[in-house]
C-alpha cells in the first residue's frame, strides 16, 4: 500500500557511447596521409529528481535537461620525414537533449499506476 503523501523519485539514464573520429591529414610535400584518431568517452549520466505529489490524482511530469557544449580537441601529429608537427582539430557537438518522464500516479486507495 502506498499512501497519498509519498514523494515519488524517478531516475533518468543517459548513456553516450565512446566515439572515435579519424581525420585524414595530407602533407603536400611528402604526399603522405596521416590519420589522427581522437577518442571521446562520455560516461553514463544519471539524474534523479524528486517528484512531489500535488494532489492524490495528479500526474507530475519530470523534465530532465542535459546540455553538452561544443568540445574541441587538438592533438599533435608528428611527421617523421619532414619533422613537422601537425595539429588536428576535432570538433564534437552534442545538442541539448530533453527527456520527459511521467511520474507514478498515486490514487486515494494506494494503487500505483505507472505511465511512461
């Protein structure tokens, strides 16, 4: 039995897997193509927000917003023949994501109904 004064907690999980970008860099003099690998790992983000029950028959909406700004990585790439250091610029843009989760509806009798 769940009372009507329970604070419902919802967890919002976000997983961004590892991404690898390979950019070819061409040297005009030696005609060699250098490939730079840039690895980015974003770990799992878990946001947990308490959802208050305004009344016993109200469904509360949880909004969880995550913003990842533009990320630029520069890696030096060394050419053995001409001894030139080439800088690789790799830009990653992850736009704002918004997830909306519905909380559990708790009625007067204590029956919990989940809406997703």
